[in-house]
C-alpha cells in the first residue's frame, strides 16, 4: 500500500503523467472507428441561437411593457405629446436673442397668472432698427403702436422660441418688406440682389434682411417650455396665448392688423385661441396654420412613433385614451366651425410628422364651415420635390407672395 501511494503521488506531481484536457478516459487514445471530436461547434451554434432568443424575449417584454406603463401612468403620454423637456438647440441663452442673429429683438417676461412668468421675444420693424439699439423694454412696448402689423407666432412642441427653424421664419417677414419696398417687381426670394434663402445668406445680407424687417413679430414660450415657469397643459397653453394676444391688442393701434400664426402643435393652440376670440367678438385679422392636424388623436395615430404599435390590439385604449385622460384634445376640426376670420393653411406633401392628408382634411372641413362662410379659406400645398418636410416651409421663395396675396394688399409699411 505504501508503494502504491508513492506511485500515485509521483504521477500527480509529474505533469507529463497527468491526463491532458480533451483526451478520453482511456488515456486520450482514439479508436479506429471513432471520428474526430466535433463537440465544440454545435455548442457554439446553440449558444448564439440562445442569445438571439434571449434578445427577442427582452424586446418582446419591452414592447408589451411600454403600453402597460403608459396606461398606468398617463402623465408619461402627456410628456411625449408636449416634449417640452427637449430644449433644442442646446446651450442657447434665451435672454440674448442677439446670439441668434436677431439684433433688434427684445427679450422680456410677462405674468399671465400671479407667480407664473413666461418668456417673450419682440422683434421690431426695420424703420426702428437704429433707434432700437440699446433701448429698454418700455421703448419696445411703445413701438407696438407704430404703423406696422403684428404677427403673434405660436410654436409647436419640443424646443423653444429660439429654435432655428422658428428664428428663420421670423426672418421671412423681412424678405416681404424688402421685396415690396426695394424691388416691387420681384416675385421670389431668389432675386438677383438675394441669391440664397434667408437661412443660407452671407452674414452681411442676413443682417440687411434683419435690419429691414417689416413686421412686429412676437413669440413666446408657453408655460413649461424654455425659461417659462409652470407645467404644460392644453388649457395653460391656450390661456398663455390669450393673455399675450390681449396684451398686444391693448398696445397696438386699432387700425393695424394683428395676425396669428401657428405651427404644428401650435396650430392646435391657435385654433383654440381664435375660437375663443371669435366667440367673444374680437377675432384676429387672419389665422395662418402651418403643418396643422385635425385633432390630437388622429395626429398621434399617424405619428411615426406610433408605427410599431398601430396594429397592436387595444392601441386606442393604451395610447389614445391616455392622451384624453390628460385633457389633451387640440380639436381643430371642431374649432373651425366656430371661427370667423380668414384662414390660410400651409402644408408640405412630404411632412412625415403631421401627414399631409390631415392638413388637407382640416381644410375641407374649414371650407364647408358655416362660421367661415364669406371668409377667405385657402390651402397651399408644397410638393415633395421641394423637400420642405415638417418645418422648412419658410424656405419657399414663394412664401412672401402667398402671404401678400392671402392677406390682401401689400403689407403696410410706415412712410
């Protein structure tokens, strides 16, 4: 026994005598009828398939969990509608519109409710450009009584009043002024003196455009957006818009036009606002709707984000009813039956965010509305080939003509 134990210990201590990995119990010898071992590859294949199955299971669980979470916590759906937490472009100081190329624009704050402030931008007309340098808020407010029309711009969800496409739209009004004052025969933005659209102009031309702006343009961030206080809601957004409209109306010359322009979600706010104004007998001079929808349920059903769930049984119950649970309707299709002022609808055929057919459907409803009987109702489509999509209609060379023709006479400019 002592001899056997000694041999065993010697075998264990000698690496040459140890059984090498992968060898059979018979010492690693392969019988004549045996094939080489192929054990590793099948295990690898099964491992890859297993991983794919696990990934598919995780995706399926996530796919099912999202609608359940939204149904249990409908406030999440409200955040997805408003997207007010998305502040693009980032790192912009809304107190300094000059940083966005708006060199005669004043930033200030108003209180639609006690303890609630909202941020506002006011860009003055061209004739006041030099005088505007270094002026304070009281001077800017006094200019609203000048002989220039006012555009109240209501932006859509996400971003702020300083969003790039919004800033470029404010600048379009300058082109209208330039065309009418300096080149009455010019029919587009691309005349020989301005060879590029506003957002692509050299700095010198862009400053010239800004310095010759022909409108007061007033825009603001609803409560919960940008640097405005509060939390977003449809009622609050409409209330803020009504407050700003009344604030402007009290300060402008009564004979001068006051227009309302809404974009995307802002078109829902705009029709809410104009309905209330018409019902109380103080309608605006015109309503312009850019990329509008009929109501928020139809827009949510058509939105690209809903594509993966659109065919899910109970889609309306999970998602659309959650929107309604937050008292979010933006029912422009109902509002047009209570509006009594000229309406212009602008929509790009390649709009993937708010489908073109929704804007066309809203126009058809408006054109048949009894309250709009006798009012000018116009729909302008922009072909897919132009590539304007959801927010680049301001690039259209024909936009100044469209606005001038719709609004009647050439936009008044102080002599």
